[in-house]
């Protein structure tokens, strides 16, 4: 049996159609913490909703955003009502938010603020500790994986802007069990 291939557009349209037929996904209530919040000049709101283990992209169009009684901010815990759908062009599923209510401050934000306060008390943000960053540094230290696109991009951009720069790589795991970026 031979199956004819379909285009990427056709696949994304098929997935969008399947998701739009799911009654549950057309009326979801989801709670989480806002990050990467952007109030676009068009009036639309773009943000990510996350918890300890996952995230999902969200958009709230201007007509819904105008009905809100508060201004969302990064770190805010919210409950949103909306529809899960696929943005066909990018093949990305996201929540199209119709309403949002505050649910307090997020745990991740509170942990960040607690750490920031502790470091401030230790004087680590004191102006006396700050040094001016040189216009053209001779050496740049980078903590990332020694394989992958990130280090190649850093090397490419840095040496293009300053051909005499020395890049010192300190390889650290950035994914998996031994990752230095795990929540503690």
C-alpha cells in the first residue's frame, strides 16, 4: 500500500481541525505562572503560562484584553479561560485566552524575589562591587554545553564583532539530570 505524502501546511491544518473538534480543548481553565509577558502595541497580550514542569504559549487578543481589570505581569499566578488551537503557520499549539483572573504571586517568582533579597542583604548588588564592562573585552567566559548551536553562535558573533577576543568555555550540562539549570 502506497501512501502519498502531504505538505506541512496540510498536516498543520489537519491537526488544527482535530483539536478544534475536541469539546474539552475549546473551553479550558488553566492555572499557572506568567512569564515572558509582552503587551504588544496592537493591544494583544503574548505570554507563556508555566508550572514546575511545563509551559504553554498563550495569546489574548485586544478585544478580550480590554475587559481585564488588572495588568498581567511576569511572575503573577493566574487562572485563564480559553481555547487550545494550532497556529498553523508555525505548527505551534497554544491557548487563545478569552479571560484571566489573578491567583496570587507565583512560586517561581517568590523564590526569585527571596534569593534577590538575600543577595541584596549580603551587599552583592552594592554599587561598590560593580565594575565597568570594557567596550572591547579581551576575554569572555562562557558557561554552556561544549556542543550545540549556543556555543557556535557565541563564538561566531563575538569574533565577528571583536576578532581579537579570547573565549574561555566552561562546559556545563544544560539538560538532563546533571543540568546546572535544574530547579532546586
